[in-house]
């Protein structure tokens, strides 16, 4: 029998959470800190020393020797710098373990190696990390020992954000302020804060580590750069929600334990559509904490996989021809006293506040569809969005039959008089209970779907931080709320004005609603007719950050300055170029050093066989060997030409100085040259005898975990 685990006991045991704070902080300091965290107040420097001391004592009691400011620089990863708690040895050579308020609140990592998109060059070389007390500190146990991690924001000397947390916190402030204005107009005087809640469902692949280590492409690029579908693909859909295999089960179990200890509420696990693909969903939390927890989740999954002799692939498209991975960013807004602004209630047509919120979200998403698309752009996601799989690159909103009907009533007659209700689901089996169906079925193709009391933004890439998506959502909705509040605060007759406003917004932005199948070519045409933007590639989406409309939006709500946006756009172009450059170089290397030599060896064997057979028996028909030899040699030559061409294109692209032009060269010229190399090599993989092929095949990797 396995060991019995008490989840409530271990949950959060590695987090400096409320219980730990109560125990390790003086009462008055605890109260003050709680107030700061709950009300989003500014940190009082007077309590910093005391908090630092308590935090250190707690961490040491858990075995910590080091602390680290933990931040999210703009390359999408997390960064850390470890310092031990020890002080300089005294006369007797003895050390103390110390941690001051100053060390807790502010850090100064050597920031020069993190991308700044020119910000630091223009302003100052220094970068600072600043404690974000709204996201709890935690300890991590790994081969480095036990370390106290302090979530921080990362800024330049003059306060420009060099990370994803700073703008996220700014966007949360913006939506809080504007949402409260709206609530007051509806007579709500009891709520004091509105926060976005986020639950990010994480998809990933798990493969055997030995096989992973034999695939240089996976090591360098995180995805396979060569390879073809095995005979058994995902046509059968037998993996989806299938029984979880033992080895994977062991991994998932340990991931859960690790995450629970870190206070990450891991909840749901299941197999995904593709073989070796899985999903892990946590329970939703405040946006900022959910974002940090998603980073922790990705780190833990990678680390625990290694301990199990497995590798976790977070890339958006690790295997061509097999479903890629994404992250569903479930987003809603709730007050500090527990009211979800996205809850329509049983009769949405009567729920004026909900209808106004919905109308504002329609406006926000329609006005800033390009930004929302951009927020999900990363290099790996180019293989999903706008390629042959879900969701499409075109932003639209799915609201389901019930709400679409209400919107239609409002747009046509100006008043909504009824709401469609879900029927009873009758299973036809007497012993099974009949239950109420949801008023609306699911739509899996929509990039932004209303799912009962939240919106699910499905575009985010599986390896990406969810910060960008939430920054955009929070800010664009803050703007729509602000404009609505501006109108309503001046209204003489509130109920007439709000009614007219909802109707106007819904009519103006009706085009963004689409309940149909988003995968079809008809939708691409229809969306173009409606004037909805379509940016299939990351390089096309990047400029959306810098349109006058976007700059105005961000500056108005204090989320980004123009300089910050310019730096981010530079960094994104640069990341794109660097990633494709790595992939192209890896392809050149792998094909020149492993694949082409292997094919040459195989063709030699074939040639010998032709010779041996015809010499031994002149009347024997060696045409099969000969045909195979001819075909392999033809593909070999094609591959060799493609390697040369790819080398030239890559050399040309890397020399371009403008970040935008360079990225476009990688997209327009290098990426097609990569495809031109992959094609003959994938064809060869199907012809060359398996024992000659220098790496494990898709079949080996996907079906033998
Ligand atoms: P589905 O409806 O897709 O089956 P679940 O209800 O299991 O999904 O939720 C999927 C994710 O959405 C989970 O991470 C869950 O915690 C989160 N979620 C549920 N309700 C909300 C909400 N009100 N706001 C934000 N996220 C939510
Ligand atoms: Mg989902």
C-alpha cells in the first residue's frame, strides 16, 4: 500500500503564506503587511526589516541557506540569482545568518545580459528587482539545496519595466480602478477592489529522456526539426482522456505533490488529444499569483520529469503533423467580496450590469483584436495559430446560443425580453439522474470563448508566460469600462443611458461575435468581409504593439510607456530571429553531420547489394534495389542542395542590422529554406533502413514512453 498523504497538511508548506506569516511576524507587522497585500497599498519601509527577519527565520527553519530574487525577464523565462544568508565571518571565524529589509525589498542583479530592447542603453545600465509582496515567497528544494525565492519585479534605474510582472501589476491597478467606478454606478458601495482571476490550463508532452537525448533538435530547439508521422497517428483519438499510463502517473503524482507544497492548486490532469500529450489545470487565482504559479508549474514539470527519466516538452509544436500544445487562459473579474462580474445569472437579459460588462468586453476585444493576437505571439505558436490547427489567428468571441440570442434581441428590438434555457438532459437510463443542460454547448475552435462565468482565451502558447495575454485583457477592458463610466457618470437618467449604451456597443461590435467553426476557410473569408484583422505570423503581429491606438491605450492607463513598447517590439523581433537562427543552424548541423552521412552509408549498402546480386546471378532482377538507390541518391542530392541554400540564407539574414528586417528575413527566407531541407530528409526517413537512421523516430518517441 502506498504511503498516505495528507494534502491539507502539505499544501503550502513551502510557502511563506498566511499561517507562516502569523507565526513568524510580530502581530502589528503581520497586520500591516496583510493590509498592504489585501488592499494593494504601498509597502511601508519601516516594516521591511521585520518582515525580512521573519521570512528568513521561517526559511531557515525549513532548511534554507540561500535566498534569491526571482523575476521574469523579457525572454519569457524566469531568472534568479542566489545569495547565501551568511554574514562576513567575525574574529572567531563564526558567521551569522542575516537578511535585511533592504535585501528583501530591493536587489540589483547583473542585468546586462537580460534583454532590454535598448532601454538600458538609453537610460541606465542598472536593473533593479523589487519585492512583489502580493505574490508569496516560497522555498525550493533541489540539487542546489534549499533556497528562499522572493517574487520580484524587474525595472531599470529610471523605473522602466524590464519584465512582465511590472506591466501586469499596472494593468491590474487599471482594471481595478475602472471596474470600481462601474460598480459604484450600479449602487455597489461595499466592494473595495476588483481583481482579475485566472486559471491557466497547461498542455505539455512527456517523452522518454534517453530518446530525448538522442534528438539534438529537441535539445537545441525544443521541437523536432525532422521527422514524420508514425503509421499510427492520432486519427483514432484513443489517447484523449485515455487511461494514464503508470510511468506518467508516477510523474504526475510527484508534480502534484511538489506543486501543492508550493501552494499551487493543481487540480485536473488528463491525457490530451495527441499521443504523449497531457494537460494540467490549477484552480484559478488572482491574475498575478496565477502568472507566477504557471511559471512555477512549468519549472516543476521539467524538474520532476527529469527525476523520472522523462523529459517534459513545453514547445507549442514539438512534432509536425501532431496536435500542438497551448495554454487556456481562463479569465474573469471578481470583487474582494466575492462577486463575479462575469456571472450572467439565470436570466442574463435582466442582468443589466452583466450586459454592460459583456458589451464592454465586446468593444475591448473588437477595438484591440490585434493586440490580443499579439499577446499570444511567440515563435513556437506560429506553428499553431493561423497554421493548420487550433485556434485560428483571427480574434473573435464565442458567446454561445443563449447570450447571442440576448445580444440579437438588444441589437434588433432594443430590448431583451427573455433568455433561452437549457433543457433537461435525459439519458434514457432510469437509474441515472436527469440534469439541467448548460444553455450552451462548447465551441472548441474559438480563440476567446465565454464559458459560463469566465472567458477562455485559448491562443496562448504552451511555453509562454501568461502575463502578456492578461496585461492586454486587463488594459483593454479597463479602457472600455472607463469610457462607459465616463458616459454613465454624467447621465441624467441612468437606466435609460445604460440601456442605450449597451445597445450601441453591441450593435457597433456585433461583428466580433462568431459562434461557428473557426477552423474553416469560409471563416477566414467571412472575417475579412467583417473587417476583422488576421495576423498569421508573429512578425506580422508585432507592429500591433506600436500602433497609435495601442500606444494611446497603454499610456493612458499607465501600463506601458512608448519607450517600453518600442523596447518590447525590438526584443520580440530579436527573439524571433534568434530562435529561427538556432533552428536553422541545428538543421544544418544535424543533416550535415548525422543524416546525410547515414544516408550515404545506406546508399553504399544498396549499391553493394545491386552489384553483389547482379554479379552472383546476372538473370536476377535487382531493380528494386536499384530504384531505391536512385531515389535515395536523388533525395540525398536535394537535401545537400537545401543545406547549402539554408546556410546561405541564414548567413544573409544574420547580417541584417535592423531587428524588424532581420526577423522578416528569417520568416520569409530562412523558414522556407528550412522547410525545403526537411522535405527530402523526411522522405528519406521513410526509405532508409531503420538501423541506419541516426535518431529515434516519432513512433519510437511517442508510443514507447
Ligand atoms: P472547463 O470549463 O474548461 O471544463 P474548468 O471549469 O475545469 O474547465 O476550468 C478550467 C480552468 O478555468 C481551471 O483552471 C479553473 O480553475 C478556471 N476557472 C474556473 N472558474 C473560473 C473563473 N471564474 N475565473 C477564472 N478562471 C476560472
Ligand atoms: Mg479549457
